[in-house]
C-alpha cells in the first residue's frame, strides 16, 4: 500500500481557508486566535506531491476556492438527503 499527498504546493494561511468557507457556507466562523506556540508548530506548510507526480503524473489544476466550492456543494447535497442525514450546518 502507498499513501499519496494530493494537496497543492502553494501554502495558504488558515485565515484564508476559513474566509473562503465562511463565504461558501454563508456563516461567520467563531474564531479564537491564539499566539503561535514556541515549540511544536510551524507558521506554514504545504503538500509535497513529488511521489504523486512521479508515480501518478499528478499535477494540481484546481485552486483552493474552486475545490472547496465543489466539496461544499457535494457535502451539502449528500448530507441533506434523507438517508444520509448524519449532520447539518
């Protein structure tokens, strides 16, 4: 078995991710901004897709907002149907 990282190679701040989700879901997030810990965390990170590129020819082509828009649409449709109702916004 092999695990592939299928992210994007461009770092995105968490604040930008949250802002996009707020817009797509039409809700305001309840944020609690904390200072960065001195040890054990990083200011930013991004996906290393070299293995996925080498073995699968993977190259990300969809930007974060487009991908999140598609995911949110799927999620809301999937969980709004009667048989799959496990949670809601």
